């Protein structure tokens, strides 16, 4: 199997962003409601929940869940 230059660059970038401590999708999903509530309250989620925030930056599926929950709660009076 051949890998083109762009794919190889993306793999290297992903490896470079890997941290010693990370969470997976299941762990992120378990904390998502609390993360969204803190975000809506204007709290600093970067400090309070950095692993969730970092996971959301990397994972499109979890980010979509986050955005949907955020929109739903913002629409609730």
C-alpha cells in the first residue's frame, strides 16, 4: 500500500499532537453535558476540562454532538 505525501503529513501531524494523557469518545461523551453547561455559564472550560476540549478539537463526531447539545440548550428558554 502506497501512502501519498499529504496522507503522510496528516499522520505525522496527528502523532505530533498526541499527548501522554488523552480521553476517548466514550469518556468525552460522559462529560459532554457538564462541559456544555460550564461553557454556557461562561466558565473557563480550557482550565476546567482540558482533555474534553482537546478531544473535541480532534474528533469530528464528538464535536458534532457537542455543537448539537449546545444549540439545543441555547434554544431552551
